């Protein structure tokens, strides 16, 4: 199997995992930068992530336009991916979703979403909140053009996640496995924080040192990361699409 085909299979797995873990439903999407052309990325056509197969993957450029014309209908909010890939050369994978547990933190100004559980460390120490109304006034809240997406990418800056007020979040990472993991743990971290706030008292977030310690020496193809990917793929009913990581793992 070529690298490109293997990556397309990984992208299908990512779609199915995000659906099974309820990060996405009929809406929400995940993309990966093209391995041979950094100015292109791969994403599904307009389809619920749970239903995505390898034949549904299309190639878009960094304006969010299809590389091949007369293609299928595309996600209205594909510009989010285009703008983040354009702004962040090191980012290889992007997720946009509406996971409910993240929404309160995009609406309330006083309480910020911060990592409070060990697996929440992947979201990073800062989670900015982007409000489309700041620059674009009354819209339908969807990111439907490059100007809006570039403003979102600006707000994201060098962080891993930006919340989108009254809408959802955008997440960026160096690999598909990482962006999926980040997107699965983001709502869980938000839920833990929400419950802690309900208990009352002082909230103890992960320290900067703890966040750094968890990310130190990290490899997307470590045995531990692969274990999670394999578990989630199996749970999502697509373990048959897994390409073995043996050739990606560092040799002992
Ligand atoms: Mn959306």
C-alpha cells in the first residue's frame, strides 16, 4: 500500500473514531495535510463522518477549493481547515466539531477552559475563544469563507485548540492520531472541569510543568499512542482498515 492510500485509510479511521466517540455527529470534520504537497489537504466530501469511506476523500487547496473540478458537494466550513493549514506549516491534521461539553466555555466569559485532567494536557495551557461576531457581526455563525477562517486561525495562533463561541471548536496537531486524541479528550476535560465547578471551591488546573512533562519525548507512533488508536478503531468497527504501524515505529 502506498503512503497516500495508507493515509487515506487513517483519515477514514479518524472519521469513524470521532463519530463513535461522539465528538462529531452529522456535522463536524477531520482533515490531513497531503503528504506530497503541503499546499493541499485531504478531507471527506459533505458526508456524516460515520459514513465516510476511502472513496469519499477529496483533495482541496489552501483556499478550500477542490483540486479536481466537477467533484462532489463539499463541507460548507472546509475553509477552517484551509486557513489553519496555511497559517501553521507544522500542523498536519485539523478537526472542527460541535461537541456539546465544550460549548459552555465558549459562551461564559469568566471561566476559561483549561486542562484539569492528565489526558487533557493535550489541549495545551491556553484555549482562546473566537467570536465570529467580533469582526463579522450578525452571521449564521458558520465559517463559510476564507476571511472568516483566517480570523479564526489568527485567534488560534500557536495554540492547539480554539473554542468558537456558540458553535464548537477547531483543533490542530502534528498528526491525525494526535488531533483525534486531542478532540476526544477535549470534551472529557471540559466535562470534568464543569463537574468540578459544580462542586465549588478552588479549581486546580494542570501546571505548565505538568503539561510540558506529558508532552516531552512524545511520538505519535509510540506503542502507547498506537494502543489508543487501535482500541478506538476497533470500538468504531473499522479495525480492518488499520495499517500496521511496524514500519513507522522506531526500530529497537
Ligand atoms: Mn461547524
